[in-house]
C-alpha cells in the first residue's frame, strides 16, 4: 500500500509540475524564444524521443521492475501534453507533427498492451488479463488509422483519437498500479470493458479520418437505421423492452446527425436517408412492437385490431416525416408542425410497455388509445417546440433543476433497488408526457412566420 501511494503521488506531482512549467514557459516571450532555439524541446523532437520508450517500459515491467516501469511510462505519456502545448503556444506545429505525434503514442502503448495481453508472468497475483481479440483488433484498427494519414487530408488527431489515447493511458496505468503491493485497483471485467470502449473510439477515429466531412451525418443516420432493424427483430421475438431501448438509442443518433449536418453539411440525399432511418426506427420498429404486444399480451384485443392500430400508427408517422420535408405551414426555426416523430414513438412505445409493467383494468385498451392519440398528434397542426433548440434554452432554471433532480433520484432508485426495467419505462413515459404538454408552442409563445401564398 505504501509503494502504491508513493507512485501515485509522484505521477500526479509530475503531471502538475509539467503543466505549471510548460504553461508558464510558453506564455512568456522569453520562454517562447528559448524553446524555439532549443531543438530538444521542439514538438517533433519530443515525439521522436518517445518512440522507443514504450518498449523500454514493457521490458522493465516484464523483468519485475513495476515501480520503475510505471513511472517511466507515465513520464513519457505526460510529454504528449508537452509537445501539443508547445506546438500551439510557440507556433511550432507542422505537417510532420500531425502524423508523428500519433505515431509516437502508438509506439508508447502498443508494447505495454501486448505485455498485459500475452505475458504469462504478468498479473499472476491480480489475475487480470486483457482479452487477445480486443487488443489485437484495437492495434489493427489503430495501425490502419495511422496508415490512412498517408493518403487522406485529415492528418491531425481528432477528438475520438485523443479520447482513445487518454482512455488507453488510464487503463494501462491502472493495470500497472495493480502490480504494486498486490492491490486490485481494477478487475478483469472492468479492464476489458475499458478496452472495448477504447476499441470503439479507435474505430470511430479511423472512420472519421477516412470519410468526407459531409458523410458524418449520414453515418449516424445509418446507425439509427441499424438500431431500427435490430429493434424490429427484437419485437418479433417478444423482447419489447430491448426493442424500446434500441429505439431510444436511435433517437440520440437522430439528434446528433442533424447537428452534424448543420455543422459539416450532408450529401444530396441526406434528408431522404434520414427519413428512411426515422421511418424504420420510430415507425416500423414501434409499429411491430405495438402489433405483437397487443395481440399476444391482451385477450381483449384481437389480431386484426392489433394490426389495424399498428398500421394506422405507421401510416401517420410516415405522413409526419413526409410533411417535415414538404410542410403545409411555414413555421420559425425550432418549431414543428405536429408532434415530432421521435416523441410520438416514445409516447406510443412507452405507453404499451407501461401497461405491461403495471397491469390495469381493461388490459390493452388504454395502451391502444395512447397509440392512436400519439398517431393523431403527429399528423395534427399542433405546434411543438424543438426540445434542444427551443424548449430547453427557454426553460426556467427551476424546472431544469427539478428535472435533473428527478433524473438523479430515479437513477439512484434504479441502481439501489436493481429495478432497471420499470425505471426505464417510467422515465420514458414520464418525460414524454411532460413534453406532450409543456412542448406545445402556445405555452411558450413563439410566434410562427407568415404562411407563404
């Protein structure tokens, strides 16, 4: 325990000292001139010096010098912050540095990752091993991302890449500290979970380097579409909660693909692709869940009636999506004509799931009524505010605080009581009902523009 505390304190001290010295040095004219005239402190020089340091760390660790290996690895990973700060503040960035800096990162953590994955002598006491498939997949994707810099214009590391490097550094530091004083700071499931997260970030980093910027939005649209297909499959198998969770995830992809489209642009058919994905996730997936749930779980609703309700819902949602592209009424930015399709899907789906969680009189009839009401609201002319663009910014602080408190209380309740399923359903239905009422534009008094002739 004593060695662990000392090593941890030294690492934090090195990080703090590096930040203080480098920030102070690079923000003064004399310091900048000194760095420009001292070649070893140039960013590319630091990156070149880092190239063999990962191998040295792995060799030290493999021979049992865990304290030395941990400090050596931490010191040279901290210099990744140093060269970036110097490049920005001293105007020493270069095209070479855009690919050399990420390359030096890989030379740092690849050898140590392989050590924790393949070495039989490592982790004998703590019994923590990284799975070979995740480490090898991570390295392959990371190498592809590095090689892509030879033929793509986007050579600098993106945010996914920076997050990946930070996550891997934290993981390896925790695994190294595991070896000191036989402490189990991180166990095998957590370590491999972090490794999978780093693998996903590595894929996203590589993908975003290769594709054009205007395909970012389409990528999230595709993810929404895939969530819809998986949700349809889960609904046919009777896994209605999984179906709803997939639709819920698809809503986040749908939210951010619009933001990326506004920031980076989109392809010619981007809006059409978005509608197809929305129709799949919010229309056919929820419609399939409505049909299978009503016809199998409630004796008072027949199969034909279940089919009619599901088809009516899908038809209304498709019309809602068409009217979004071809509006019959011109409204200001952030105002929708009719209930937005994601909100309609959440209302219909959560209402059906709620009647399963809380058996109520008349069986599926209340659920069917909610589905029909959701369908009619989507094709109505009721004006609804966009939650992110209009409603949330204009919401009083007291209501924002109340909503956040309710979410935290629900999260604590779900975790402590292990009631994840009902908590998810109640949360979806509760916030949907809140939006159905509070999201109406007449309550928020945002005036529409004149309707074109």
